[in-house]
């Protein structure tokens, strides 16, 4: 009996609430509300399945295709970049090798020019040294002759100052003997 009184109280409360301005709680309108709820859900389902979801799936498919194309293009560009980097490294290595070869050739040419200039300078120095030695020998020979002449004249003058006379041959023989050692 308690459940009957309790159920009756709920129904009375619902009627009282409906009369008070809350018709959604009126049990008499539940079948009508359920019908329209089902109609609304079916309409929403058909609108979503026939209009909205195909558009959304088309957009998602297009985005997926674009992303895949972009990824493929990025991979292709990555491969091209690696190839370009390898070509750059090869060109750089070749340029370095050429630079070293040119530097070596330039060093060899400079060394050859330097050796030629050194040989020329050595030849000029040797020629000048030979000329200088010849000139010194001539000066020496001239100096020896001059010393002999001075010694002869001095010996004549000294002998004359002592009061004797000497012939030139004797003075020359004495000076020559003395100069030889």
C-alpha cells in the first residue's frame, strides 16, 4: 500500500507541476514527447548521414590526399636536397683539388724562377769576382812593379847620398834578389 500511495503522490505531484507550468513532467504528454523525440532524431540522422557527413568525409579525404601529396613532395625534395648536397660536396672537393694543383704548379713555377734567378745571380757574382780578382792581380802586379821602381830609385838615392855611384843593373839585381825573398 505504501507503493500505491507513493505512486499516487508522484502522479499528483506531476499533475500539480503540469498545472503549475511544467508540462514536460506531465505523464499524459509522454507518448507525444517520445514520438517527436524519435522523429527529430530520425531527421537529424538523415540530415547528418546524407548531407553533413559526406561533406565532412570529402573534406577529410581531400585533406588526407593533400597531406599525402605534400609528404611525397617533401620526400622528393629531401632526396633532391641530398643529391644537391652530394653534388656540392663533390664540386667542393674537386675545387679544393684543383686549388691544390694550381698552388703546387705555382710553387713549382716560382721555385723554377727563383732557381733561375739564383743561378743568374751566382753567375754574375762569379763573373764580377773573376773580374775583381783579375783587377786585384793587375793592381798587385802594378804595385810590385811600382814598389820595385820605388825601391830602385830609393836605393840609388841612398847609395848616392853615401857618396858612391852604382850602376842601374846592380841596383836592379839587388832589389830583385831582395824581393824574391
